[in-house]
């Protein structure tokens, strides 16, 4: 039986927008350990399912897919969203408040 991980997509540090941020991703767990290639030294394995990522709009849809296809899965919770700190450009040059 194949094992899968379901996680929520989070925004990377290189993104400014929030597109696809709430989606859920189903990824297969590695079936075999990675080994070094004798010629290049790169780590790799013969398991091609590790390259597959399936996107779903809701957690329930991802769970339904895993159950329909007989995948053992576990859900990992993503990061908690931090509140935005609103400041203006002039706030960068403010001195300490004296009064």
C-alpha cells in the first residue's frame, strides 16, 4: 500500500501574491531510500512517484482521492499566517519616541 502526505500549500518567500495559497497538496512518501549515483554523485532513486504532486481545492477532496485510490495518508498542518505589519516608508527613518 502506498503512503501519501497531505499538506496545505503555503506561500514561498519568493512570492508576493497569495495565488493558490489555500490549496491542499497530496504527495507520495518515498518508497525507497535515495542513493548516490556512482558517476555524478547526485542523490536519486528509482521511485518516480516522489515527483508527483496533486493539488486539491479542499482537504476533504484530497482525503476522498486518497481513500478512493487506497492510499494510506496523514495530514500535516502548515504554518500559521502572521498578521501584516502596516508601515509607511517614512517609518523606516523614525527615531525613538521621546514623548
